[in-house]
C-alpha cells in the first residue's frame, strides 16, 4: 500500500472518531500552531483551521464561552462551504448579542438544507430556485463547445502566476485590467428578519454620497467626458458604470458595455452581507430604495447581455434571481420574460411547473405570455422522441386545451403573430369577427401593450410548428370577453418599466403619455412613485427650467449635443450645417478615445506580500 493511501486511510479513521469537547482547547492550540499548513487530511482539520481564524477575529471584540465555541465548531462541521466563507467574511463590529443570533441562523439554515436534501432533491425545490454553477456563462458554453474550446490555454498560461489578485465571486469573473477592489463606499446591512425572510438593503457611505452628487452634476452637464473622469478616480462607482455602459451599447460596442456591467456586479457582490445568499430564496431587497434599484438594473442588463451572447440558460438563472429578490411586487416584471428564456433554453418542465404552482395565487393564465408559452412547452414535450407515447399524448392534449383557452382569452394576438411569422392566415380566420381587425381595435391599451410585447419577443419561437391552427371550438368566448374588460383597464407601472427596458418597438408604441412624457434617466428608469430616499442631493442653482420628455432626457444623458427644444438661430444656420457634417467623426473619435482609456488604464498597486495564506480581513 502506498504512503498516500495510508495517509488517506488515517484521515478517514480520524474523521470517524467522536468529537471530544474536552480536548477542544488542545486541538485548537495545535491548529493555531499549524495554521499555515496547506495539506489538511480531512474535513475536521479544515473546519478546525477555519474556526481558529474566526476565533481570532471574534476575540478582539467579544468573549465567547467554551459552549459557544463548541456550538460553532459543531455547526460548521455540518453546514455548507458557502456558509463557512460567509463566517470568514463577517464584519469586525460584531456585538455580543449577535453571536447567539448568528448561531441560531446557521442552525436554522443547516436544518433547512438537510430537510431539502431528504425531501427528494430538486423535486422539492422552488420553481425559481437558483444554482451557483448556472450563474457562470462558462458552464453553459462548456456544455455547448467543451472546456478546451472555452478556456483554451488560460489554465496553463505563465501569466496566471503573476496576475493581480481579485476576490472570487459567483456572478462575474474579474479581468486583468480591472483595478483592485478597495471598499468604494457601498455596504449591505440586514434591516429585519421575519417569517423566515431576511430583508437587506445597500447603503452608501458619506464619501460615496459625495461621489454620487458629482455624478449627478456630470449628468446635468450633458458631457460624457465628465462621467468618464469621475469613473477614472472612482473605478467602481455604480451609476457611472451603468451610464457609460449605455453609451457604449448605443455606439455599438457591446463588449465594453458588458464589461462595465460586470464590474458593477463585482462591486455589489464584494459588498454583500455575510448572511445574504443568492440561492436561498429567502433574501429580499426593497426596490423602493434607490441604492437597491441599481443592483436590480445591473442584474437585468447583465441578463440581457447573456441572452444576446447566446447563453439563454444562464440568462434564465439571472431572471429567477431577480424574481426571487422581490417575488411579490416583481418590480421588473420578470414573469413577462422568464417563459421566453425557458423556451430558448429548452427548460420546458420548469416553466410548466412554475405555471402550475403559481397559477392559484398569481393567475398566470391571465398573462398572454404564460397562456401561450405554457401551451408551447407542452407541444414541444409532445414532440420529443425519448418521451413515452402515453406521456406524449397527455402533453399534446394539454397543449391543445391551453392553446384554445389562450386564443379565446387573447384573440388580438393571433394576427400580429402570424404577420411577424410571415404566415398568411386562413381566409376563414382572417374574416372571422373574433380574430379579425375588430379584435385589434377592441383591445385596451394595457392589453395591447402586453400582447405586442410577447409577439415582438417570441415570434421566432412560433415559426417551428403550426400550433396556431389548433383552435377548433369556441365555448368560452363570452367568458374571455368579460375577463378582458375587467382585468386590462390599465397596466401597472412595473409593466411600463419592463417595456421601456425591453426596447421592443412593437410594445413601446403602446406606452401611455404619462409615461413617455415623464422625466427619467437611464441609470434609474421609471422609478416608483413612492420611492424611499435615505439621503438627498444638495440644492443647486437652477440654470433654466425645461419641460422635456423621458426620451429626450435619456438621450441628453447619453449624447451631450442632443437638444429637443433649442433650435438654431438664423445667423448660425451655416455654422450648424458645418457642425452637423463634423458631428459623426467627432463622436467616433470620442468613442475610440474612451475605449482606449478604459482598456489601457493601469492602477498603481502598493507592494503586497504574495504569501498564499493572505489575510482576508480587508474584505470584511
């Protein structure tokens, strides 16, 4: 037997021995002496090593009893690795009263984890359950192209040994040119915990508030160079990253736009509270607070970049993450998008389960996208060869029934869908009073907004089959007419916000005037009317009052030369014409310069010790 096998067997035997609390102090002393040792033979040595680090951190502020030490060690032997590192990332200002609450939280979380493991695996999970591995687009790309094609020679590059150290995160992978993260002024605090839910909020320090005021001044100046200058001195300022990302996207530089959003998410994740979890489904963020809305917007933009990149499965995971942060109010209306991403990633069972579980309390069948997408999911499952014949017949029957209800409930969706699918409808269908032009005219603006949004987004998915010809009977026509009159009188503000972010022209044309004429900015689109502000911007002298629309203010924040009301004076017509001819080259030169600055900026780092056991207290 080799020496490696003997050491492994010895480690297993030690792991099977009972934990003697009387020898706890002696073992902790040995672990402290050997804390720089890398090779830990089993899980108990790893737990003891981590516990010693936590004990040393707590000892500076609190006095733990031997019983509490024993409880921490016992709980850490059974919790997940994510909770280990959450404990390592605890802030320094821990009070005595927080220790018992922390132990209770770990114990409750451990109990829920064990219960979910014994309840049957993924079947007992929530339909919007989020997995860490699916938040990384490389996981999906490896599934399509293989690990070698995705990673290439990155793992074997000599530069990996000399690269700058960045904190490991779940949502993003830090890149080499990024500056080192050093507390930009954003933190997360636990507001309250009730009924098994934990309510968190992001907070801005005084220094960060001053940077935020400078950012608002830069936006008011209508000069993107001022925002770029602010970002050079504050490389992780969230709103500057979001605003410049929109500028790069409008000027057709999606790579730089995506990288700026990833940097914003990296800043957010480095500021997470130790108890905040992306996958637990019990963490909530109040959308009424502007500090939290930036996190929602960064997640949404990152999700759309992933979908455009060809990673619909990863985008679906971020969609579920956004929905899990506030499933009751759903401020970005992720329920209008999650079915599309599930269809694109062929996650048919997940959308059917969500439809079945949430129908009772959310009435998902009253949304056009779920009414049609649920039928389409059953139809695709009925076409799979690996499915049993009996199951295929059941799925086909469910698809027929759901499609019939969808067409009866939303008849105005059929004609626009056929037009975008370049399909000529049957003469009987085109001439029918229920599906003809009268169905389009009789729709309320709110319902027209929803149907046009779904048609513009998913019409390509309906070209694969003739599911729109399934309708055979109309027994519920009158019932569907009454429901449309009662439930689609006006759309909530969250739907208008979703339509603005979707940028689907078929849907934006149905936005009401009170939305299109309301002032707004790209870094905070259509904020809620009852927004909660934790601090206010100091008053500044008003240069001139203007009455502008949301669209004009948005372009003013992106394009300095955009002016909706100011027309040229007669004596300056020739100068304006000459400036118009020179505008396009100037904008191109500005974008090239901005890309060069963002791509080649180098930050001088202080000399650091490259010891493998680096102290991570600076992150807490």
